[in-house]
């Protein structure tokens, strides 16, 4: 199997910080010495900055790509470059997870991947219900990447009689009136809202009433939720507006290409024996599969 660099089971050591952000399981304090063994109880939950949590998800995606290519060891410089961050920032982010083994030439891809999954709570798995099975909802329901990352789509709901009862993949769309009862039956942990804007708050209230504490909304409308509910909102129009602004700014600041100059392509980062395209956003945030 191809490897990055160095010997098996060698990872880089990072010191932990005394101050960290709140509510992410798997993060450990300065007293930790070794990585927890698989299946052991989770370390004490500590606080990790939200920006670090977001980057941990990016590192996890890159590590998954490396694992698929058979890479065993990756250096901090290689992992950082493929993730679109500096190596110092990557080491600081990973230090929130505690020491990562014996100082050497790189990270064990499988072990680091498992550790980040535990820190993000993905090792426990999540059951997802989706409300609003229009074009966007069907696309989300059919996306196979969720299952590979620890999220199982277990229920689809809509109020349109033309959609209720229709199969979407392995699921059958149920009426939204069944939502509260179905969430309990399915043991759902995350709710996704992809309804028209005018229905989003009502659906949100139903999900909260069903006991869900994690909601992802694709409605641009600001939704009211209790303090104990974690809400994330994805506004595709805003993301495109940010892209438009950045494009206009770059057009003004960078001279247009002339003659036969080649159009630059996305940089590729060499990791071990595999080349991984850099998928990091140039500015702001993007939604990447």
C-alpha cells in the first residue's frame, strides 16, 4: 500500500492549550498524555473554538481521501497544504485533541481520522430526518456522502399530497403531520429543513417539539429556536453573493490574462504517492460535498 512518509504508527506530538472552546466531545486538557484506545470512554469534554471545529471537519475530509488512496502516514505540512491552511494552524488545531503520539515524521492517517471523528461525535452516528422533499430535498436525500461520514438519512417528510407516499431512494416520503411521532420512533438526532421559507418556522417548531437539538436549515429566514437547540443555516444565495464580490474584487486588482497565457488550474498537493487537489476556499466559506 502506498504511504506518505516515514514508518508506520508514527505521529507528531503537539502540546495542548489551557483554554479551549465549549461543547465538543473528545477534546482533552493539558493533563492528557496518550491517545485514547479505540472503544475507551470519551475523555472529558472541553471547549474548542468554532473555527477550529470547522477546520477539523476539513482535515477529516482530506484524511478520508488519503485513506481511500491507501496512504498510511502524512506529514503536518502535507495535510495542511491539502486542507488549505498553514502547518502551524493545523498543529494548533490538532493540539486541542491532546498529544498525538510520539514525535516523528507524520500522522498515522487511520488513527488521526478516528480521533477527529470521536472529537466531532461522529463515531456514535447520527440519524437524520429531512422535511421538504422538493428539488433540493431530493438532492440532499440522494447524496451518498452523508452515509460515509456518519449520517444516516432515516426519514423524509412533506405536506404535498403529490409527494407523500412517493419513494425517494430507499425511503418513502411521509406526511409532515407524522413528524413528531416519527422522530421518536426513528431516534432521529438531526433535522434538516428544505421547505419554502414560509413553512420553515413551523417545521422548526415541530422538530424542536419532537426533541431534536440539532437543526440544519436551508431557508434564508432567521428561525427562532430555544437556547438548548443548535441551529445552522445555509443560505446559498449569500454564498454566491460572496463569490460575486470576490470575483469583482479580483477582476479589478488582477490584470486580465493576455495572449496565450494559460488559465491557472487548482493547485494539486502531493501527498505521499498520491496527488490530492486542494479544495480549500480562497475566501470565506463554501459548501463542499
